[in-house]
C-alpha cells in the first residue's frame, strides 16, 4: 500500500498551479512539463498574465464555459473584476484577450475586493470588508460578455447594514455583514469565511432567483470551529476537544482565533468534500493555542455525512494534514497562504522561512489523511530557487491566492522558447516593452510568432533576427550601449535580418502598443534544431528626453529552437 502511495505522487502528473502575485502584479503558472518532480525548469514557471501598470491582483478563479476555460480575478487598486480567455491558445492571457468584467470602483463605490468565486450558474460572486463591503453577485444577463449593465449586480449581504441573519440548528443568528473575506464556489452558491465577531464559515445561495439570500435555506451557518460568536453553535468535534482548539489566549486577557480562511471543495466518489486550512503563522500571536499547540500548517477535510447542509456534526470534519511544529512533518509549513483542490490532490501555497513554496497532498491509501510515505510533496515549487529570475522580476512573490487546474486545461507553454537579459527604455514614459513567443517553430510550418507587448503605441518597431550571437563587427555581443548614450540598454542580437512593423493601439499610449512577426520555417533539414535569436527595438519619432540620443526602447533577448 505504501508503494502505491509513493507512485501516486511520483508518477502522477500534478495539476497546474496558479499563484496570484501582488508584488509582480501577475498570475504565475506552475506546470510540470519535463516529467521530473517539481516545477524546476524555467519553462515550467511562466506568467499567465501580467499587468503593464501597477495593480494589486488579490484572488482568482477559473470556470469552463462552452468548451473553453475562462479566468476571473479581482484587483484591489482600482476595484475591478477581470475576465479573460486564451483565444489564440498560446498559454498566455494577452491584453486583447482580457476585459474588465465589472469596474466596481466606478459603478458601485470603493471597496477593495478581496475574494471571488465563479459559480456553476454563470455568475461571479465577490466580497469585500472595506468601503462598499459585503457579498455581491454579478452576471452577464444581456450577453455582452461583461457584467457592467444596470441590474447585473446584486448586493446579497449589505455591509452597510452591519449585520445579516443566517440559519443555524439553534435558530436564526445575526452575523457581521461587513467582514466576509474569502469565498469558494459550491454549485450555484458560495461558502464564505467571516472574520470580525464570527470567525466562522457560512453558505449563501439565491435559490429562488429573486436577487437576495434572505429566504429559507439561502443563508446558513456552514462550519463554526472557533466558537468566537457565542450565539453560533460550534462544531461538535471542536466542542469535545477531538480537533485542535483554534482559540489563542491574548497577552493581556481576551483571546484571538486561528482562522480557516483557505477553503476549496472537490468531488470524490460522487460526494462533495471540503478542505480548509488555518492561516496562522507559527511565530505570530496566532501561532499557538492555550495548550501550546502550534496552529500553523493545519489542513482539515469535511464531508456533510447527514445531508443537513453543514459540517457541524460529529465526525464530519477531521484533520487531513498536520504541517505544524507540533505535528509529525520534518518540514513544518510556517504559514499557509492558499489552498485548492484538483481531482484527488490538494495543493498548498505556503511560507517556509523566507521562501514561498507549493506542496501537493494526496490521500493515497484512503485513510482520510495525507501523512503516509509518498503522500506529501512538500516542495513542488520553491521561490528560493528562482530569486529575481523571470517571471519574478519584482522579487519574491507576495502570494494572495492559489488556484489549481488539471494539466490539459490550459495550453502548454513553448518549452523551446525562452527569454533572457534585460530590456530598457530611453523614452519619456520609461516603459520597458517585453518580448514573447507564441506557438512552435517547426520545419515546413508558420506556427511560431514573436510578439512585442507593452510598447509605445502607433510607432515603428524593428525585430532583429540572427542565427548566431558572437559579434556584430567590430563589437562583441552582448554590447553595452552606454558608450553610445543609451545608458542601461544592451544589444543582445546582431541585426542579421530586420523585420519592420508598426505597433498597434491608441497612438502615443506609452504601454498599449503591440506588434508581431510570424515566421514561415522552410521544410529544409538544415533548419532542424537550429537556434535563432530575437530582440525588439522600438522607436519614438517624437524625440527623446535625453539630449543627443534618439528615443528608443529595447526588449530582452528571445531564443527559439526549430523543431524537425
């Protein structure tokens, strides 16, 4: 049986993981493409989406819609919800594939959304605990692809009201309406974690479609592990002490609570099961309960065994994985930053020292836990390996959310294309454009395109192409262009061949420019396994802020290998 457990992780391709990184203003994809354990190759860690301007992405969800996967995320800088679909199948979300699904900051008021969930009925729910706080449901009812028209947003829990009533086995109870901070989809409804006076989980669904959640069965206590709100019944196993207490004594009286803010559901053998993770950092004031038991790294599994719509009864919740300093793991998880489920595997984003890591957990022998040999891969990914390497040019990621998808849900990044070196800008805007590869370069096909993104719009751009690197007479490459007045710029590719295009987008916009060149590779064996080097140069005819030098911007260097 243990051998099976080992095989279950070692031979089974893991689901792709997606990290919401607020430092890099991006969504990072972790894939396993080379068959080796862990996402350790540069091609296995890529930016699915990256903002050209400073934003603060906070939460992400995916949903299959008509045979394609749609991505939804929220960003809290401008209070906006985004939707994107990979239309060209290159495994990257381009600007033309991304739309503002709802600009809530302008339409509804400042709120700084913190979480969202895409439900089975086509709606998107989101929540906030600031400003325009509460729980909201939006849907595209007029078919324009957005949820920005009148009537397409419903306020289901109004934070301005202060309280909201939920059903419990002990009768109706008022909860905090303005402290919902995390959502997970559950069919046509959501399960939400509420902080403030409650520290509990609730389920909401507009079952009769009247635009509210105040009718019978529409707002219900789902799981109360903390006992913070005495009016809310507490889960029976936590009452009996069968599960670790989440109550943390305060230094000067009172108490704090470990929070089950990370949650996700999955279908196992036809039954919906839930996973919850405590967000306590081992060495914070929330790190230990009154018994000095550490609360970091705890993952629980829940199943509604009696069908009453909650996880409050005996044996409905159990400890699935103990990654705390009080547990059996040799490498404790200092703090869990995100959790999601794909198939039968649970993936966690977590903090280990100063490194951000991703772990995989699988209950290989069916005992309801993930502590047997081979059931835990604790470093599927570790940011310490990457440092400031792409895509983490902004430094170690600030992980706000983790979402997982089956490996074939998204197009595979091109493993034979890579980018290296730094770009530069000698333009007034200072915006540095980026180089990207789409598709595969195969003999006898026109399947590879080199793209320029984030450039000045409506201006000439030149793609330098070379089949070797050593020199551009009389200079050796890479060449520091500072000697010519282009301080901070490097020429990586000699212009053996130059392709001239013009960037699209609103003329003069500093970062909306896009251009591409598609290569028609001859069906000639001489091209097999040939490496080509690429670099974009963008010019601005309107001039430069630097005396004596034309206004230009350069990308880093691309490298593509032709496949037979």
